[in-house]
C-alpha cells in the first residue's frame, strides 16, 4: 500500500478519534488498523478493507486507471468522483467518500458496503423468490436512475465522451469485439472482403441503435457484479463509464449478464416487468415505445452489449485475468440468441456476415 494512501487512512482515523474524544474520551478509538486486500475482479484498481475499532471502510488505489482523455482531460477517477457527487445529491444509493481524497482522485476512502453483490446472491441462492425480488428492485432502481439522474447530468463529467454515439458503438463496442475477441483471442483471420461487409453491418447496427431516444442516464455497466447488497438495499458501484444514452443498453446488460446466466423465461418476465414500469413512469416529453419497438430495441442492444462483453472478456483474459474465460460460453449463447431474434423481428436485419463470423467462432470452439 502506498504511503500516500496510508496517510489518508491515518488522517481519517485521527479525525474520528478527535471527534469521539470531544464527546466522550474513548481509548478504543485509535489510529491503528488492519488491512485486508480485496479482489478487484476486472478493475485495475486496488482495494483494501480497513478494519479499526468500531469501524470498517474501503481504501482505494486507482493510480493509473484511465489516462486523462485527450479531449476532456478527465481520468476515469475524475469521472467517478463527479458522478458520485451527482448521484449522491439525488439520494441514489452510492458509496460515500470518507475523509479527504488525493488531488487527482486516484487515492480515496469510501464506505464499506460488505462483500455481497447481486452476482453472489445468484450463485449462493439460485433463482429463488428472494433473488427474483432483488432483480425487480434493481430494475425499478435502474428506471429511476435513467429518468431522474439525466437532468443535471453534465456530459463534461464523462470520461472519453458524454454520449452514447456512433464512435462508441462502432469503435469501442463492435470493432472492439472484432479486434479483441475474433482476431486476438480466437485467432480467426478475416479477409478484407469479409471485413468490408462486416463494417457495413456494423454501420447498420449503429444507425439502428442511434434511432432510439438517448437523453437518459446510461450506466453502461449495470450488471450483477456492480450491484452491492447492503442492509437489504441495492447500492451502485463502478459507474465511472456513465454518460447520456438510451434506456435499452443497461436493461440488456443486466438481463443478459453472462455472469449469472439468467433463465430465458425469467429474462422475458423481467423484460415485461421493466416495460410495465416504463409505462407507469412515462417520462414527460418522451415518446413511449410500443411493444414491437421495445422488443426490437431490446434485441438490438442485447446483441451490441454482448459483442462488447465478448471483447472485454477476451481483453481481460489476455492480460492474466483468466477467470473471465468461464463467461465466454454464456456470452456466445447470447450472441446466437439475439442474432436470431433480430432476424425474426426485422427482415432487414439479415446480418449474413456477422452470422458467418458466428459460424467461424463455432468451428473455433470445436477445435478447443
């Protein structure tokens, strides 16, 4: 642990001790503490649980996590800090900062929300009534977040772009999948002719996605490992990638989460539940999608999110985080599922070249 982070911890504990002694001298409140490293999963951040008498909290070292964006000048740490302040003011359940932070937001202390995520609940309890109830609550929270956190959200707070736009869809999601998963991970060679056709299909998917209203708060990684369960409430973490965008992306991210492999019938039930909640909420000044449009957009964004996820799993696996390889199989199942869904929902979605890539990936799997 860096000396600078130790200094933040010591200073915070000394503040607590001074405050306690002003009320009533408490010899148990000291600057001594124990440190337990925590698993960062896919993040480059280093997390530590700090245990002192009568209190625990989390110390984070996010040094080097996201170089400053060449356009905004912000790092991912700056974005996390700015968005946390925004959500906290709106009373959304986010971890609060404790004490002071480093000037560049790379070293900080936050509330300890325990160790249980929505992912952990699924893995330990399965898809029972309690788990499904939490998912319904997560969807209610998501819709509230999408609607209520958008006003007052500044795109200037977002790292690497404040909108879900063409560049993000084509380059950082679809081509990311092609580069990291298809080429680098599967070692599948793509001819120039096939690549040109694939680029045309990516253009088609991006154009379709950009037709959806995009003035909502987009979390961009609303999935089971980023939803903490603490004192019977769902808390939000890892929201530094947030921006303005459509409602469908985060919905697709949660329901099609490869970490949990939600049963298809439950996906359909929760998709219907969210739509019913959307009708009730009906954001002022927005056009409410009819069921057919909603189904198409859900399938569209499910496919786009799945391709981005496969790229991310390949990228992380190639950098030593090999536990992500176990989630590639369910992600590929989602790839097949939503590619077929799109073709059924819209005859214009032929996506023949993307289907060819899927077949090549199938042959690659057989050779493993």
